[in-house]
C-alpha cells in the first residue's frame, strides 16, 4: 500500500511511504520520500517477480522509486523540473518488461496556464523510469482534464470553449509508441469525464467513461480493442450516477468487464473476446447506497468487484464476477 501523510495538525502531504500486507496484518512502514509539499497523487504498479513501481506527484513535481536488484527501494528520483506543477499522474506495466509513467502539466508559467501537455518517462522491470520527454501538446486553447494509460496507449479528456463560448469535452486516444496520432471520440451534446482504462499484455484494451448532458443525466460509454485490432465505436451501456465513475478491467484472455453505479445499485456488463458488443447488464448489488466501485480480474477467469456501502457507517463490500 502506498500512503502519503503529514505531521499532526498540518495539511497533507509532506512524505510518502509503503506499507506491506502479509494477508493478515500490515507490516512496517518503509519511507520513500520526505520532501513533498501539498496534495499528493500516487500510483503503485505491480511488476513481474513480486516487484513494485511507486510514482508520486504533487504541485512540486513527479517522483518515482523502484527496488534495485536486491529488492530494496532506493531514493526517489525526481522526473520533473522543480515547480513543474503536474496535474494528473498515471503509470503502467507494459509488455516486453517495460514500464511507463505519464502526467500532464502546463507548458507555460505554472499556475497561470492550464495543463496542455502529456509528459512521459520510460523504464523497465529492472530500471527506474527516466529520460523524461514531452509526448504530446493539445491545440491552443485546449486543456487536458484527465489522463489514463492502457499499456503504451494514453487516453485523456480534452476540453475547450468553442467559437460560441460553449464548453466542449471529449475522450481522445493515442499510442505513445512512435508518432502520436490522436483519435477523438466525440459524443454530440455530451461532456466526458471519469476515465477508466485497462489493458493486458496481449494488447486487449477497454476504455470506459461517463458522458453527461447539460441537464446532468449521465451514461456509461465504453470502447474496446481486441489484440491486433482497432478500437471500436463507443457503446452506450446505460445510465450512471453523475457523482460516480465507471470501472473497467480486462482478463489475460481478453474478456472485459465494465462496472458502474446507478441509483446506488452496483451494475456490470461483460464482453466476450472479439464479441461485437457487451452482454446484457447485470445487477451485482441492489443496495441503494453503493459508491466508489472498482473491478479487477485475477489470474483466472473471475473478476472481483469492490465498493463502499452505507452513509453514516460505511462498509466495504465485494462480489466475484465470472467472465462469459
């Protein structure tokens, strides 16, 4: 578990650390960095051989840490210039023993310009990410609101105001390998948010997000890419609570599951590998107070859905989902 904290009586965060879990109890805290300032974003990625990659971002910069060959975490490495003001952070383990860390930041004066560029740093299972480069800059007047990685493919929410002063936003996808060729997924009259992106080593990918109208009603939208193919047209999976985001996962064999919350109920839809669309959605839990859903495939053909339930006294609930 990757955590961030500050001294008692102060606003988080000033340091980040790892806490191990044996299956029964939490172990000792292993400090990673003690020079953070302000709100922090963290990503912890599992690598082959029971190794980990930790990435932490604050308004001061982006740091990464990874065990050396002796499996001991070294000092956190700063990937950005000071005062670079990153706004988002994501990381992924990529096929071929590679790792990738990506984030967004402004290319103008920090704090005065919106985040309009994607930066990345590549590494491997044995080498901490380094060699930071600017991967892509959106057109003038546009900004990047969210960023996610599925392997070496980046997905982001791009927003801007059109010539009439109307707010616009859409999902954009692009491979970070080689020349960047963005592909947009605009939905007329809808605003995009809440990205969830998943991929496996074979190249199967699923991207889900919510598309909301100006009156506040939202639907779950998903697009799927089978290994060796292109992303298909966006599919409407059904209504979603505006305050919640969808959760997507893909198995090693290419089956996909997208979960979401509607009226406090937990719902999910599955897709067989290379199927034209998703199967009929299923109700996983009929509670009226579900929130914060996440889904993930294990090594087999089952996925796990986990969510919080309740208002005053919340509980963590879970259910096993069988892929089709």
